[in-house]
C-alpha cells in the first residue's frame, strides 16, 4: 500500500533549495570576489524559492499546505510521547512541521538581510544604499549570526531523518525523490502544476523587482 504524497512542485522546491543552500554556505565561508557573486545569485534563488513555498503553503497540494500539517503544542507533545510507535504520517508529522517552519523563517531572514549586507570588501547587497549605515550594519550582523542557526537546523533535520530510518525503519528521503510513500492509503488529488508555475513566476518577478528595479 502506497500513495502519491509529494507532488513534483514540492519535490523540485526541496532539492533546489538543498542545492542553493549548499552553494550559499560554501561561497559564504570561502569568500573571494567570484565566490561572492555566486553567493548573491544563490541568495536570490533562495529568496525566490522561499517566497514560492510560502505561497504554496496556502494554494498548493494537500500535504504542502500549512493548514494540513502545522499543529498546536498539545498535538506536538502527544506525537513526541509516542514517537516510536506512531504510524507513518502522510505528509509532515507535527514534529517535522516545526522543522519546516523554522527553516523557512530562518532562510527568509537570511535572504532578506542579505539584500542589505555589506562588508566593504567583497560583497554589497543590492539594497544597501536604501538604508542607513546603522541599519546595514545590523542586517549584516543578523546575516552572520543567522547562518549558524541555519546550520543547526539543517543538522537537526538530518538527525531526524537518520532517527526515522534507524529507529522507526521509515525512509523519508525516497518519497521526496519519487513522490510515493509506503504505508499510506489516500485518494489522489488534482494536479496543481500550473498554479505552482504561476506562483513561482510571481516570486521570481518580485525578487527581480527588488534586485534590479527598486
């Protein structure tokens, strides 16, 4: 028994985000003129993807919508108390929802503050001239500190994947590659690829406007 859980739009978002975060982390730590150019480009890509994911959380497929996986404290506590014996979740579990929201918010903060960052050497955000030097300095500090929060969240995310694989025998990576999840029996839903494309183009257009027009 298996069901189609993760649509192609959600899966593309996930793996493109993984790739761009890796590029941003590498170029951010290595530095250099060419690396910082790629750092900026990957930051624009991350901002586009995060804006798309926020919109997709309201208008996307069943398991991508926030209303279907974000739960309150009582549901999260109840889930953690029976973590080893809970049946597989069709989408994100109540605990995984916390990780998803935390990553979205932290990456949004990182991408937005990056627009105002300057180190007076290699990098200058496209909107740095729109704010005061004090504001730019604050944004730069937040950007520097928040990267460690992102790294911590990524490590916890990977640890959770390992826990589910080793302790619960549940493979969380394969469904994000194929879209299909074992142990779930749910009816298929309508394809929303055109909605996803429209939302992505709107997000990309918004980022382009911020970077090139404002």
